[in-house]
C-alpha cells in the first residue's frame, strides 16, 4: 500500500520545505507501528527543485483480521480464506487513510513548529496513488477531486497487461496536481480514499461524524458530491449520514452568514451633522443581554451561535463574567471570532476567561453543562421549525443552565423598516420570523416543559402599535424545580 507526495521549489522556496511540514527529515528512513502493520516514510528524492515523500504501509494480514471486522456475530468466523486473502495489503484504502492521519498528524492539522509560516502557504503538489479500488472508476476519481481544484489524471488498471481483452479491473491509478496547503491535501485524501474504496476496515461509530466534519472543514459543505461522500465515509449508516448532512447544512448556512447581525440591524437613519445618530440595534441588543445577565448574577456564560464573537467580546468587557464560552458550528466563524478577540495576543489571565468551541446546537453536548447562563442571540430563526425541538432539548433539557436568554426579530416591526420590501424577512437565511404572540407562546411552552419561568422584554424602540424590533425572553429555573432536583439527588 503506497502513495507519494511531491513538491517542486525554487532557490527562494526550496522543495525540501515539504520535510518541515511533514515533520519527517528527508535524510532519514523512518518506521511507525500501526494497529495493522508498519508505516514507512522515505524520501526517494530531496533537492531544492523537487522533493518527494513516500508512505509505504506494510500490512500484517493476521493483525487486520484480529483487530478489524474479521469475526462474525457471536465470535463465529467469517469465510476463513477471504479474511486472509484479499487486496487490503496492496491497494490504497481506509488503512492508508488512517496511517496518513497517524504518521502525518501535525501536518494534517496545519501545524509546523519549526517554521509556522509554512503551514499557511500553498505548495505546488503532486500526489501519486498507484493502486486504489474505486467503485465508480476513473470518472468518480475525477468527480471527487476536480471540484476541489485538483488537476486529475486517472486511468483504470487492466486485469492483465498481457490480455487486454479481459478488460479493466476495479482498480485505478491516479495523479493529483495543484497548488494548495499541504494540510488541505492530506485532509481530502483522508476522507476520499475510503470513499472511493467504499469500505472501511473498522466499525464505524458515531464519533466518525465528528472526524468527517473536522477533516471536511472548508470544502465538504460545498462539494457537489457531498451526499455520496458522506454516505460512503459513514459506511452507508443512515442515521449517521443524516446527522452529518444536517450538520453540514448548518455549516453551509453559517458560512454564508458571516456577519453576526444583519445589515438592517446596523442601519441608522440619515441625519445631519448636528443631529445625534441613533445606536444600531445590534449594539442595543448586546447591551440588553449584558444587562440581563448582570441582573441574574451570571458569571459563567455560554454564547450559543456566537458567530464572529461580537457578544463574546462584550461579555469579556464586563468584569462580572469570569468565563465566557462561544459555540458555533462554523470553524470559519470561530476563526473570525478568534481574530476579533485577538486570542493570540491576550494575556494568559485574560485568555483563561474565554473558550471557543465548535458544536451544533441541535445536538446534546456535555461540554455545555454546569453554566450559569446561556444566550441564543438571533439564532432560533435560522433553524427550520422542525429542528427547534432538538435545540430546545439540547439547551433546556441537557445543558440546563440556570438562565437562558433568547432574542429574535419581531416580524410585526418589519413594516417600520423603509428599506425592507413588504412580505420579506430581515435576512435571506431566516426560516421564520415570529409575532410577539407567537414568540411568547413558544417561550411559555418551553418554560413549562423544562421547569423554567420566563419574562419578556423589548429591545430597541418599543412602538405602541407594532412593538420593538427585537423581542427578548429571559428563562430562569424555578425554585420548585431546584427543590425537586435537590430532593431527588438526596
């Protein structure tokens, strides 16, 4: 099982930079034990003009059977010969993908301790895979890699060169060429090698969804073959595939909504130089949230759906908050939040107060339990209505902070926006916008189901006819609920 990664260079940017990125010295031949054999890394060539790293995975067929899916139910053996005589030791597959992630772990994460700037620089790369089982043939190889910007050369491997009339085997050999970050190339190979093979050597557990989304960050959510990739990577397990597709859709929506608040929220009326300009609604909303958190004495706060970190920044500016955790499904948004907060330049003491986490709000997450308060600021309207119960349980049922603050647009106020056409929502990604009665009905039902009380407050100018532009609900766990919980624990 074999592949090579090559880079070309110049005197100013020597190709041997590849060695720094892979954390493997070109002058050494290295071997690494894996669960199914030994991975060898060697450099057939290493010069300023061209450098090639080769990964050879020497598979132990016996270890593959013992550690893999080699026994049937109840420990009964499968077809004995097929377990030991197969193509696994010779053709690229999930075994090679796992070896890539193990041997080149730092490179795949985009880290280069010796020269950090290299990790962000695109390199002219060539990747050769001489034998890969591909259910879909060269056409599928083209369909998976070409949309990612690779120049793809793929051809079938004949069953026997001496007898061309026998036709082609199910294997292909292919070459990828393009200029890109090495980390991106490795992550794409990690996902797509087993997808082409359409088989995995290990049991696919729910954590494979997280692995897929992590490796697919920045490319999978927009890939035209996203459904096929997701299904095959997860061994066609429907529940996991559905979960992954839902999370990828949230990533896509989050990435298209880079700005935390809509332009209409930030709009101000045209005024003369002598007139005082009104405070943008987004600023008023953050101020209202901070004030509500102060009123309940919250010091450890979750910002769920934090986007680019505007509210996190405001909370860090309030000395009462000792810990602020921003959560978003989009790594792109979290990266922007880290830049906004200047995390890399924060003092150690300040950095200890803030954490940014990737997570989907419609799934329970143990990391979010035990906090004083959680904020869902302009979040719920971005979900399809059938997904709201999942978010409700994840926040109010599982994470269960003592206080939850929810803000959402008041659709009745839309008639006051002169720039908003009649019948339109405030942002193209809003799946709904509620009236005051609809929002209060939903909030009271949620509070009743989960043992919270709820109060409502306007945000922005409270119009006597149509109400405020933003409506806010503050949920607090009731004393009765806390007493019952204490009694149950006792």
